[in-house]
């Protein structure tokens, strides 16, 4: 009896210790989420830059250090060129948006509601009235538009640290492509080294295809948005379309922000137009076109691209993004799919005897 009681006590203590360890690990990961994001971005840059590094080594016989430095300089130059092209456009569009008279927009919406109610012979539209009475609309003014440039410069210190950290980590990952593999293998037992090698190779293959698929998704959306905005005769249509497409990197929240940005740009480009006869039709056409693009993306592009790249069911991707968002916010949503993919590969190697793992990883 005493031995049984002692065994039960030890089992309970061991379970509590495991739960405490898991809690501490999750808390620790939450506290260093910025560092996890830096490492994730550095891994992405290293995956993008690795073909360039290998090309410089084989073609021009560059050393590891020189080829890594040249590759990073090319990446920095590319991003700088993109910023040089897009930042003036963003500033110009910001100036146009700041000129929007939101009080006039509210008055126009009120007049439209009255006209529609009179035409249909009803007192009012409940939805329009509810929107009109909401605190967001009643207090709408230029200040509610988030100034991303102001946010960037107000956090310039942390931004610089983040950029430096990503570049620093990327340099060493490019200089030694097996650095991460050796770091992971140093924690593996001798009999498990082959499993770890298979895990790293599979993760690299899946994530490379995932990021290529992500770029393809952005390109398709940018093409949709460009055609839509060019049809509506919007200034800098292609640039605005690219910005809205890039916002889709943030799952679910990004498309809503992109839609709002697109409507604001259309309003800013038609400040002198009559609301009901000129501006409202443009906003309706833009909203319908944006909805069609999102439906195409959600039901055709994403399932095909992500299903083939990370070999996961759309429901798995959806749930993993929600979990990532709840735990780590927007960075968690961005990194949810790569992290979930890596965990599936690890589970396939070490937990393949479980039925649920077999079912989830059968397509890997």
C-alpha cells in the first residue's frame, strides 16, 4: 500500500512538473516573440538568398564571407529600391486621404439613407442607421486613419534594432548553410541523428515551396487589384494594388485593412465628385471587385497553392493561424503556417505510432 501511494504521489508530482515546464516554456516563448520573429525573418531571407550565395561561390569562386556579404547587399539594395519607389507614393496618397472631409461623407451617407428610405417607402434602414449612430462613424475624422509612417518613426529605435538583428542572423545563416542543422543535431542522440536530418531536409523543402507559393499568391492578388483600380482610373493604381496585396501576408486581418485602404484611396482620388452619383458607384464597384478577388483567393488560390506547398488541409491552416494569433498576435499569425508545418514534420518522425499523427501527416 505504501509503495502504491508513493508511486501515485511521484506520478502526480511528475505530471505537475511537466505542466509547469510547459507553462514556463510557453511564457518564455511569449516573452521572446520579437526574437522569434527576427529569427523567422532571417530564415526567410537566408532561404531567398541561398541560391545567390551558391551561384557566387560556384560561378565567381567567392568565399563564404564575401558571397554572404554581397548577397545581403543585394537584398538590402532591392528592398531600398522598393521603398524608394513606394514610399513617395504612400506619402502622396496619405496627403490625399488627409484632405477627405469626413463630416461631408457622413452628411452624404445620411442624405443617401433618407433618399433610399423615401424611395422604398420605409422609415429607415436599420443597418445604415446603426452604422451612422456608431461611435466610430460619429467621431470619424482624419485622426482615425492610422499613420503607418508616424508609427514607424515613433518606434525607430526598435525598428533599427530589429533590422540589424535580422541582417546579423541572416549573414551567419548564409555564410554557413549548415549552421542551423548542426545546432539542431547537437541536441540529438546518436541514434536519432538520421531522423533529425530527414526533418531538416523536409522542413526546408516544404517552407521553400510555401514562400514561393506566398509570392505567387501576392502576384495573383496584385494583378486582380491592378485591373480593378486601373478600370476605376485610380492614380498609382499598380502601386496601391501591390500594397493591398502585400497586406494579405497578415491572414484575415490584412485583407480587411487592404479593403479599407483601397476605399480611402478611391475617395481621395474623387474628392470633388458627387457622392451618390459619382463616388458611391465607384466604392460599390471596388468592393464587389475586391470581394471577387478575395473569394478567388480563398477558394481557389490558397487551397491549391498552400495545399501543394505545405500539404495541409485548409481547415488545419485556418486553425493554426487562429492559435498563432491568440498566442502571439500578428507575428504569430504570420509565422503560424511555417511553424505548424515544421511541427507536423517533427511529429511524423517521432510520433508516427499515434493514429492522429498518421492522419495529419499522411500527405507529407
